[in-house]
C-alpha cells in the first residue's frame, strides 16, 4: 500500500490493528476510484459475503454505476469481524477517503450490524435491502407457496403507506405471526428498507439488488482459492480493476465518436436524447420514447401563469399520472411526473416525452438530462485514467479509436459480428501492454 502511495500520491489507505498487532480492518482506494466516486457516488452497493482468502476475512467492495451503467469500483475493505463497530470504522474511513461526501442511497445484503452502522455514520442516506437476498430468504424461511407469493407482493406493491400497513396487519394475523423472533416479524420491522411504498421517489438508478457487488465478486473469485494471501488477493483485485477501466475507456471512445441509431421518422426529442445520453443509457430512454404511443390525455388541463398540469393515462389501463410543466421567461423549463421515474432512474418517463411532444418541444429540458448519464459526467475530473500497477497504453487506446468506433458507426450485421470479436481481442492487447 505504501509503495502504491509513492507512485500515486492520491492513493488512499488506512488500516486498524489490535493491541497484539493483528489486522482488524483495512480500506484502500486509488486516485481513479476517488474521482469515480466524485462523479458517480450517488448510489453505493456493498456487502461482505465474500471470503476467499487464507485468513477467511470478509472482503467488502464498494461499487456503483458509471455513465454507461457499467460497474464502477469506489474502493475495497477487509474487516476481521462483522460487528457494528467494524462497519462503522469502515464507513467512516470510506467517507474520509471521499472528502466526506455521503451517498444519496445505499443497497446492502441486510446484515443487522451493517444496518446499525449506516444509521450512525450515513444517517441522511436512504438504505435499501437487496431484493435478491430477500428472495433467497423467502425460500429458506417459508414453506407454504401461497404465503411466499403473498409476501413477495409486499416488495413491489405500490399502494399507499396506510393501505400497505393495513395489508401487513391482516397478513400477520392470518398467518398467526406472534413471535417477535420469527423471520416474518423481523422483516415486518424492517419493511421501510424494502417495501415499495416507503421507497417511492428515492434515487436508486434502477438498482434493486446488490448484483453489481455479486458480479464483481464472481469475477474476483476466478483463479482465487482459500489459501491465497491478502497480498496476492489485492494484486488480483487490481487486475480486475484495470480490466473494468479498459471497458469504460472503450465505451467512452464509442460514445464520443458515434451516435446511436434512430429511425428516420423518429421524433426530435428521441434524436436529441440519442445525442446527449451515453449509448447504454439511450437504450433505456428508448423504452420511454416507444411507450409514448400508449399515452393519452385524460381529464382537464390546469393552467396558471407559469405552471401547467396535465393528466396522462395509459391506454387500456386505469393508471393516471400528473405531469407538471413550468416555463418562465429567461429561464429553462422544468417538468416532472408523479410516476417519479426521473427522480428514481434519472431518465424521463413516457408521460414526460408525451407532454413535451404535445407542446412541440424539440429538445429535452436540462432537468431531464442528468449529467451523470452523459459524457460530461467526469468533465470536472482529470481526463487520464490512473491505475499505476496495471496501466494500459496510449497505443491500445489508439487501436480502439481506429477499430471500434468505425464499426459502431456502421450498423450492418457483418460489423456487429466484427465487434463481437474485436472487444475481447482489444482487452487482451490492453492486458499485454
């Protein structure tokens, strides 16, 4: 770690030992990870379910999403015991490394000690439990299929909080849940961390589980075994980190030198979205632009001096949503929808696209294009990607520009096949360089 700090002055690490000098905690993040957190640290995912090392110590990666919706790594930690004190130390150390910027939201596996630490250290951060872990526990703790399905409905039920609470009381009474030690009662006490009504409008960028952390762990698990030392494990982690940064570099080149394909008769709004969002995000945005055909005005339009309220309904459905559009002289537009997709995912919903089209707006308002989903996401950060242990060369990036970008501009089937071959070859080249 000290050698890394000599090569990378912004490399951060901190460790904790007990009275006998045994390692109790370790956290590290290089300069690139710290810059990535500055740009993408709004939602953090982490867990400690990974223990492949000689000393069986929990390994805790902190990950998130970058502007291509790819996994980005903010830092890693190792603790000796999964206690509230250990997690508090880890979170405080993480915050110190990241200039005391706390995430807006965090997703974890549901560990009780971790929950307490988050309440203490990140008291203003919205905490959500991983849906994948909940699904696993449903199978483990419940045997009746009908009870399982009814319990699962609480995860996604978007009814009001009052209605939700009433359903819970009825569910617990019918299933005679009286013991506070039972799993069902424990989950009821934690309902605000996983039931949809309590999390409406919260920013989770479309993430519902810690699959990003699980995915990273599965990559790290390759070529690891239980006899590996911490030093060897950290080296392997650095190689994985380098590969992910190469992937981001390739995606950046593609995004900078090409625009996603849109149909000739696509709306001006869709074409503008293709220009401002990264290609990966535009794929999600296109779902909303395609769904506009299912939208229709429903009810009266309420118009005041600056604010116009529309009621939008989905054809063949009973759902209705309020879209508020505000435009002032000399200032940009502001638009919002009661479905809250813009706040939760960071992309405009079909209801917003429908109203903007109705108003003949040609370009998306700035409020509909969060910087974190554009190529300007890291504009405030230095352009060079730093990973001193395993650098990839300028020659490799030059090859990417010459090979990858032209293939992306041509949408023929032949070029799609070439891309499938080019990506792994360039990754191999980068590793060798």
